C-alpha cells in the first residue's frame, strides 16, 4: 500500500504543476496506483505526461468590454495559443515527492472592428483610453515546484500536496506568485473504478474562489474499453479506444490564462494583467507512436467563462475591466511525451 500511495503522490505532483500552466484552479487527477500502470495513466491523462506542446487556433469572436462598470469598447478578436511544459521528478523518500515543471505559454491576439465608447475623467482632465486594432502577442514563462506526501489520517490513506509557482513575462521580473494546497482521500480503487474526494486551497489573485472541492472519478463502462473520467473542477470526458494505439474522446476541459501589461494612460493602472477562464468542449483523437510519443488533434467550441483585468497587487474581485465574449470554434494539435 505504501508503494502504491507513493506512485499516486508522484502522479498528483506532476499534474499539479502542469495545472499551473493551463488551469490553476485544479491540481489533482485520479490515478490507479500500481507501479506498472504508470504508462496507462499517462495515456489516460495528458497532464500526467513528461512533456507536451499544444497549438490552438480560435475562430473570430465578438467581445464587449466595460471599464470601471461603464461600456468601454466593442469589437472582434481572433486568437491563437501555443502552450508547452516539461516536468521532471527531483526526489522521493519515505512517501514524500518533490518535482518541478518549466512551462511556456504564448498568446496571439488579432483585434479588429473596434468601437471605443468610453471617455474617463481623471484629475478634472478628459482622458480617452482606447483599444486599438491590430495583432500582438504576449508570452509567459513559469516555474512550479511541488511537494507531495502520502500518509494516513484516522487509518485512511490521504495525500497532501503543495504547489508553488512563479510566473514571468521577461525573464527578469516575477510578475506573480501562486500557491495551491490540497488534501485528497482515495475512497475506492479497483481495476475498473477509482474515486477520490478532497479540497483545494488557492492563494492566487486570478482565482475566483479561494477554496474548491475536488472530485476525481474514473470508471470502465463496458467490455469494449469505454471510459468515463470526471475531474472536478477541471473537466469531464468519455474515452473510447478504437485500436491498440488510438483513442477518441468527447468532453469538456477548463483552463486559465494570464498575460501582463504596462500602461502610461492615466485612466489605467501602470501594471495590470488580463486573466481568462475558458471552457473547451468537443471531440478529440490521439494516436500513440512507439512507446512514448503521442499525437493528438481536437476541436469544438471554446467559451470564455470569465475575462478580467486587475492591477498589480489586486485580485479577481478588484477588476477594473471586465470583458464578455461570444463562444468561438477552435482546433488544436498536440504532441506529447508520455515519460522517459
């Protein structure tokens, strides 16, 4: 049991770090805990893989922005994103695991048909912050360190995890520090079913909730290999093998993204960030080449659940600008390495 829980802890460690790149409001994934199942776990959950690069293209979408509660600008935007991560274990001893992940995220924005509508008054002078048309890009580089420990509480197995993340956009200044801490109780584990529940604590200015429940459920539904995967609050999907090395999926997954800005406009903070919570829904296909190289394609609808801008040292509830956007189609391609 001790060995099994340590493998679970290692899996949780890698997924927690990866979550900081894509979705910093979840840090756990369900996992069977036998050592010889590590390969299958990496196939089942993309965030448990050693390395990955994902390129996403989004269709044009209408947006409306409000500045300090007043209509600011309307327009259209067509975006793209390239996200990558590389995760490595550092050390493990007596049920403790330390790991690290380096990740990079590049976002491309193409803004068109802008209609600026808001004029602000600052120090009795009229100022007109304006959103301009054009294309630009923003990138972030992050480093996450994770500590995870397996133990027992009231004679029941328990997993503690802590993830520390620093994010920069220029390799010189750390723009943001995040912390995620979780406690998880595996309740059921068989060859066909896995269930765990727990809680996640977040110290992150872009997170709308400081505490979230975590529910991880996996089940093999029939003899043909159909799988149900629930990973609240990150997403849910069904997965069906179509051959020994190929799988199709259908489901939804959430992610968070941030970019950082500097402004000299008197109506705007000098330093602020733009933060989105997004939900991707649709089908996908993955194909395994050899033992460790996985290729994947997917598409569907991308919905921006929340888009907020807030000043440095402020948080989600202090946003000075909010944006609503229409859902847009998306397509993506991923290449990943299961493990070394």
